[in-house]
C-alpha cells in the first residue's frame, strides 16, 4: 500500500519557508521511489516545478538554467545551490534574536 503525500506548497522565496518546502519535496521524492524519480534530473525538475509560481524563485531558477544547465542533472548540487541562495545566512543569529524577543504574557500557574 502506498501513501501519497500532498503536493508541496509552492516556494515563495522566503528563507523561513525553504526547509519546510524542501522537506515536503524530499518526502515525496522518497515516497515516490526509484520508479517515479529514477534520475537526479527527475528529482531536480520535480522541485523546480514548485518554484515557478512566485517571481523571485522563478527568476533564480531561470538564471540557474541559463548559467549552468547541467546542475539539474546533479541533485545534491542543485539542493546546495538552492540552499546557498535562499537559506538564512545567519540562522543562528536569527534564532537568537527571536528568543530575545520572546515575552511571557498572562499569568503562570504552578
């Protein structure tokens, strides 16, 4: 019995949404197996298909294809390029700032 996962939400180009987007895509690729995604090109193209709805990721993808058309055939390289461009360059700093902004509201019961 095969369980079909929902299609990923199209990637909007925001760093905070990159890893959840990739997690959805990678889960689907894993669940689809070798018959659905037999090559790196199939895997890269699957993810790229969810990057065309919003302007910023679509422009990056078009530029990538124009500059390095072989990267779609190198799935680890494609993921590295995607993460390198869209991930938060200071993820630790961002997390620290979010923690500093946390405030308790209301009463605490013990």
